[in-house]
C-alpha cells in the first residue's frame, strides 16, 4: 500500500514536469524477462517505473544509494545495488534469484549514461548477457528517444522479446560474451530504427 501511495505522490508532479509515454506494452511477456534500455539520465528508470503498474527489479549503480532517502525509495521500488568497479557477485546472485522467482529485471546494458542526444548507443557490457544466458531469460529491448528534459515529452519504445539461445550451453568466455553483446546491441538499434522509420512514414503522409 505504501508503495502505491508513493507512486501516486511522485507520479502527479513528474507527469507535469516530465510527461512520459510508453509505447509497445503489448510486447512485454508475462513472467521473467530482462528489460534492456539505453541510458541518458538518472530520470530514465524513475519515469519508466512510475508509468508502469508492474513492480520490477532494477539493477542500479551503488552511487544512487548513497543518499539515504533516495536509496530507501529505490530499494522499495525494487533496486538492486551493484558496484560497477568490481565483480559484484552479490548483485548478480540477487538478479539470478529475481529471475528465478519470475520477476522482471530492468538493466542499462551500457552501464553508464550517454552525455547527449548525438550519441546513439554506448558499449554494451557483458553482465546482462551473462545473466540472460545463465538463466535462459528473454530480453526485451527498450529505446528512449531522447534525454529527458523538463516539460518535454519522453517516449519509451518497447521492442519485441528475443533470446540468446545460440549461446545456451556454451563456454562463456570473453569472445562468446562479446558476440552475445553484439546481438543485444543490434536488437536495441533495431527498435531505434523502427522509431525513425515510423516518424519518416508519418511525415510522408
């Protein structure tokens, strides 16, 4: 109950300051899934979870938990703290357990934010692919059109799920994970291209 009250109290001002639209919700499967999203701002995850009713788990950098109040809110919304500078086994175990329990896990596979809209997609890190392969979990690519700004519409596009089944059962060495990362990258950029193509089609009309 407290979580829903917090959602409502936060959603009201943020819906004015950061109007947010999420498209392609029908592509979200039931049960466990990894949500793989590009990353512009610390607002990215907040705007998503406040506009989606289902509670999810969120893999977030430990720095976001340093503020006691914000850290407590993030944990209540499903935050899993990860140290990006170390091999954080505890965070990985929490991700495995969440997926085993049939929950959705939100991840920024780049591991850091892009600084401006001119950049397309940063380097994909191997952590998410490793988790997806080990747990045989579908991945849903999500594309944010542009960096959130006050009073400017933010749009999240949810793509179709895919699996890294070609890597199941393989030895997950560095080369194999890089190949898996490339698949993730291509799927995310496909969603971006679909958005661009739709906009071009509307302009022609």
